[in-house]
C-alpha cells in the first residue's frame, strides 16, 4: 500500500481545482480528475472519499492562506493582553469573512448549491477549524484566571456572534453593514469582556 503524502494531496487539489474550474462542480467527475492527474481512481479515493470531500478541500485550500493570517493573530499572541488580541483579531476576522469569495462560499454551502454533503465538509475544514484556535486561546485565558466562562467553546461562539452582528448578515444580502468594522469590533469586545472577564 502506498504511503499518503501531503505533496501528493496538494498535487491532487491543484489538478482538481483546474478540472472544477474548467468543467464546473456538477460536470466534473472523479474519473476526469484522475485522468488529468495521470493516476488511478483508487489513488484519488485513497486521499478523498468523494467528490464533495475533494471539492471542499479545493475551496478551503483556496482560502487557507488568508484565513491563516487571521488566526495567526490568535496563535501567536497567547501571552498578550486579551483585549488587545481580541481587537486585532476581530478586525482581521471581519475583513476576511466579508470578502466576496468567502461570502459566496458560505452562501453556496448553506443553501445546498452543491450537495447535502458539501456544506458539512466546508464547515468542518473552514469555520469550525478556525474557531478552534479562538477556543484554545480562551481556554488558556480561563486557566490563567483572566476569563471566567462556562466553557471556552460557548465563549468562542458568543464572541463570533458579537463580532458578526450587524455586519455579516447585511453584507451577505447585498446591504451596507450597520456599523463600521472598527465600531463593531470595539463594541463586540467590550460586551464580551464585560460578560466574561474574571
């Protein structure tokens, strides 16, 4: 049995991205992708169990680098003052999540544009994975006595809701947000810390 490698996985994603781009999601097939790849379908299925899973990987891979910049703020600043970290993270997060390609991806995933299986794949590899970084930061702040929360997961989801409130939904409907990003972030972080600062 051949060993899976990240290099091969990235090669498959690159080829699949080309095929999906040329043929569209519905017309593209695993057979067409394996032919373009120059390998067997067995190799392809060894890395990705379905077309949905592969397409989700293509989409999240496209957004991985810009989203990593956002969550690096969280990962690299666990020892900094929590308010400063959350303000910087919140502004970067709103700028990222309201980009047109991110909004389009979220809309398509939520309304079942591709398939019932694709939305969960995108969520697992995108938003869920990203917000686990925030959860880890908040858990560390709880352990150090800075925050007092029922759980880091609950607190991270509350923060997400506060940051997005009045911003993300109007933009996804083609409307102007209710606040500037700076105002939204300052208010969100202020409310969050009033609720959860120890």
